[in-house]
């Protein structure tokens, strides 16, 4: 898990409103102690550009678009 940034559970993260998210430090989001994702709240355009670059790099090796994820969820509930 994170050693440089705080960890927050997904249940606590989901309770936050937009104005609270804008104030939140960048952190790792976990569920039952398992890493889910890193929330990055960029404090400059440079950091935002770096986060976008890293996200694109990650997307190039895996993951699915929202439409595919939602379609799979619907298909699982129909089984």
C-alpha cells in the first residue's frame, strides 16, 4: 500500500461531495485493505498533465471503456 500518500476506504471516499473532493489530498482508495485506485487531486496544470499522461500509459496496457464494463454488468445480472 501507499507509503507516501494517505489511504482512504472506498466507503469513506463515496461519502464525499464534490466540494470536499476538491479539497482532499491525493490518496489511495482501498476496499477491505485491497488497493482499488489512486485519487489524484492535481494542484497545478503540470501535475494534471502528468496524471493524464500516466493514465493514458496505464490504459494502453489494460482496462475497458465504461460502456463495456456496464454491458458486462448487465449481462451478469441477466444470467
